[in-house]
C-alpha cells in the first residue's frame, strides 16, 4: 500500500501501463496427449467438468454481478466469536425499546375496531398545549413516531430495558381486561400509563408522577394520578408479572426482531467477557451439582426409612 512494494507487482512495472503482448493463439493448450507419464495424471479444470447450461448460467451471473455493499450481519469465525449483549436478565435497552414499540405499532395497525375510553382519549386529555389535529383518530402513527415518544420517556426518566418489557405486558393486559383497542386517538396515553405503572412496580427507584410532568411539560399531576388510578382499576390491580411471563415476552420480542430485520447488536467476544461467562457457567454447574447431591441424599434417606418400616413389619 502507498509507496511499499506489493508482492504481486514487480518494482519496475506498473499494472496500469503493462499490457499483454502475447496472444492466446501463441500459448498452446496442453491436452492429455501432451502430458508425459512422469508429470502425473491430467486433471480437467472445474469449468471443463460443468454442464454447458450450468457454465452459461455461471458466466451470466458473473457478468451481471452487482456488489451487495457492506454486509450488515456479522458471522462468527474460527478466530472471532460474535455475541450480543442482550440476555433475558439484562436486555439491550435500545433494541428492546425498538421491539416493544414495534409490537405497539402492530397492535395499532392490526386492530379490528376503535374501542376506547375517555380517560385515554388524547383530545379530551391532551398531553401538550398544541392543537390536536382533526384527523388524530384516523391516521395511524408510524413506528418511528412511537419509538421517539417512548425513547424520550425512557431516556429522561432513566428507565431500564426490563421496564420496557413489563410495559408491554401491562399494555396487552389492559387491552384484554378492558376489552378495548389501542388506536391513533389513545395510544400515547395508554403507553404513558403502562410506562408509569411499570416503572413503579419494576424499578427499585421509582419515578414519581411529578417527574413525568417535568418531561411532558403541559400535563398536570392530577391528570397523571387519575389516569394511573383508572389504569389500575382496569387491570383489576393485577400487576404481578411472573418470571415465566417475562421470559416469554422477551423471547417473543427477539422473534419479532428477527422477523423484521431488527438485529440485536453483535460484539466480538473479549477475553474479559469470556472469563466472566466461564465463571458464571462454573457457578451454575456447582449449584446443580449441590442440588443433585441433596436430592440423592433425600432419596437415600427415604429408601432407608422404607427399609426400616418393612423390617419392623416383618418382625411384628
């Protein structure tokens, strides 16, 4: 590169100026009769062994080849292993928020009706002083708009990725329990109520309602309190999220990301992280060994107890 000498080009020649002076006719083609016995067996070139139609197709593909550009997906090799930093216990925040907002987008897009409640209607309870458009209840929001709205709340309130998953759990639970739809006229307030509730239930340091009023400048604390109260009543105060439900939502969101080409960021496996994963594996292995030993002890003690009872029965 630069002024260095390439291993493929001699110093005295330029690849742009040098031309072949020998015609193909001057280079005799070696056939099986020209090969002596001491040179070994003649092997055809792979193109000579192809069928004519396959050879023409390969030639056409080569001539019409267009460079696909940079590959967007990374693949592991013998020297480098790529893994994403998202796990069920520590999801990637940006990717998880994208997947959650995509799920909300599909809920809005695939709805069958526009069942709603006044408490969530944006025109009756606006989130800002700006005039609500006349077609606010007709035009479906784009995924980017939903993502910006949720991302602003999460970044300002410093919420976690786990909170985003629980937000989706509460949102879908509300749609089921209240028998309503999330639609253009109510999606912002429903999402806000779900985030508000999830942040209080899930995060150790909950965000107060007045904090959201500082993020959304034009909303009042009284409105936030009323919306939270209605949200809880519609959920029938069922805010419990078992680990199995949380894990199911996490892997469903991963599948949704794969179906929509929203790949989670891949990073090369570093020595530090490899050692950490190995240490975690050892801890889990030791834990399972201890559990199996304790289970074995309980089974042995149960067998001994049965043997003693049988002996007493025989003696009696």
